[in-house]
């Protein structure tokens, strides 16, 4: 790993005593196992050697300069409270942290000391230092694993990284693969442009296995999607996708994880689809199918933005969505129904039980009828029948305590007093899930976003 300091790194790394006139503050090599200088801004540059097995400490700030890889066999440990900043740049000059297949990241923050990934320009000691629409200022965080995907050949080159970079390959045969831990992590102002129509997501998970822990993650003001999965089996809890420019949550290529307690919100008149869910990757009938389970999500749209749908399922995507709230979307649900379904479509996944909407609430979505929610795509009578038969509800009445997109401490996505969301949940199977009676990501009293999120720090949360 190559580092640069504002101070006298040489003084700290040598046993000799030197004067200020004789010390050389040129770039120094810090090899794995050698203690890094403390209390510094440390620039970590792109290198074929990767980061090495190393710990990044909270009393330093780490500056990503280019594509910084945790290589196969290396482990990057990041202490609670550590700040990592990405330099600006597009294309080959973009900055991102990438955990390659066989590498590990142990980034386990706490509610009191979250780990922050942000742009170089962001002074994290100042609230409101960055405007809400400050995005695309650096890349993002990419984790790649060895779990199965449905791409031809069983592996692929992850989007956001030049195709010729061998360390950008993901996928394999180990569904229990362990890429480490991401917990209490806030990722801000990313999504820089790599090429035409090719941005980096806030958090990208490519072929990541179920041995990996993803919990309490926030992506704030990203230029592209908040969080995207490309195949794999990784499970997640407590995800926040706030004020991102494209889709809140996006999956593809046969992802099959379990998930609970998601929150997403768009700024007024902005954003993509609440959930863009894709299945195969040419051909669309490739297996394994995308069939994650998503429970207790609260997804808030851009307040009647024309053409914005709550969920879109295409390319033979499945998915089981339970106990969730969708609010403030002009459009409803799209379940692809092809004229020629010989290669599979999402209607087939619904009819075989691989696609389920059950015990969800739609509030201020389309015209507040299931007929209107399903009318955003043609000939979706089968979906209308499914929604009516599976304990889903639709209402014009508010089910959340308060929806706000301003940092005036009035956003409260808890269930309102007397809300329909306080009951009617479907019990879920499996030890991963916490069985609760309420619909959505929150009950009426506990906001798990408080304290550790940028959303709270900026003064959005009541």
C-alpha cells in the first residue's frame, strides 16, 4: 500500500532522529505489518499489490486515490469511527474501494461510531457541509464474492470497473462464501461516471455469499442506485437508501438472499424505481432464478413523480415481498408479461410461486386502488387477482407518522397512531427473520435509523 502524509512520515517510520531541514517528506511505502503513522490523512493509491492485510484506524482519515483493491487472500479491517474519502474523478480516474473475490473487509462500526465513506470535499465535522444534490463526487464500495450467479459461465465482470481488470470478476460455486462484515456503515455522495450510462452504485454486491454480514448500511445521495446485488446469496438487515438519483434497491443475476427492515426515500420529483428487480442475464431463463425474500420494507417515492413505479420485475425475476409499505408513488407495480414467454418472464415466476406480494400496504400509490396500481403496465389482471388474494391493502389514509423531505426534523417513518400498519403481518419462516406484528420497517416507537445515519445527523428525522 502506498501512502502520502501531510506530516513527516519518515520521522515515524525510521529509527533515526532527523531535523526538519534534513527529513524527506516524499511518498513512503508502508508494507503490511508495519505500523502506519497516526493522526494523519493517508492517501491510499491504486496498486497491483492491493491494500495488504492491514487495519485502518479511526484517528486517521484515509483518502482513496483510484481503484483501491483488497486482493484475494487479504483482509482490510476498518475500526469504528473511521472516515474514508474518495478523490474525485471519472472513468479511469475514478476512486472506489473494491473487495476482490477471496478478499475480506471487516468494517464493523457501532451506532455511536459508524464508519463513513464519503467524498474528499466532505468535511464530516460540519453538518450541512454538502448540498443534498452533491453526488457523483467519487465511486463507491464494491464487494465481490464466489457465490453462484446465473450469468453464462458462472462469473462476470462487475459494472463500474473497467472490463480488463481481472480483480473485477465475481461469481463462483460457494454460496456460503464469506467476504467479511459491513455493519454501521454510511456511504455518501458517490456514484461517479465510469463510462456512458455506467456509474458506480453506492454499495455493489457481486456474487457475495451468505457467510457475509451486511447490517445497518446507509447510502445517501448517490448518483446511481443505492444498493445493487448481482447474484449471490448474501442476506441483509437494516438498509437505508436515501435521496439517491436512480433505483433505491436493485437486484439481478439470480440473487437469493433473505432481507428485513429496509428504508428508502426519494427527494420530491426525483429518483428512479423503488425496486428494480431483474432475473436472468441473457438468456432470461438462466438459473438460479432471482428469488430473494424481502420483509418489512418502507419505500417512499418522489411524491407523484410521473412514470415512477414502486416496484418493477422483469427478465424472469422472482422475489417474495412481505409486510412492506409503499407510499407516494405515481405508478404502481410492473410484472413483465411477454408475448413470447418461451425464455421466461416474471408472470411465470408469479404463477409458479417464485414471486409473491403478501401482507403489504400501498398508501398514496397510483389512484389508491389495486386496479390503478396494476394498470401501469398492460394486461396485468393476473397481478390484480394476486394482490387481492394475498392480504395486501391499499389506502389513501396516512399509515406513517410523518413524511418529509426537508431537514426540519419532521420525517418520522414510524407507524402512525392507529395506523393500519400496526397489525396484519405474515409470520416468516427461518431463524434469520424477526417476527413482528407490524407492516413496514418500523413499529410506532423505535426508529433504528436514529443516531448513526447521516439522515439523522443532517436533521431529517423527528
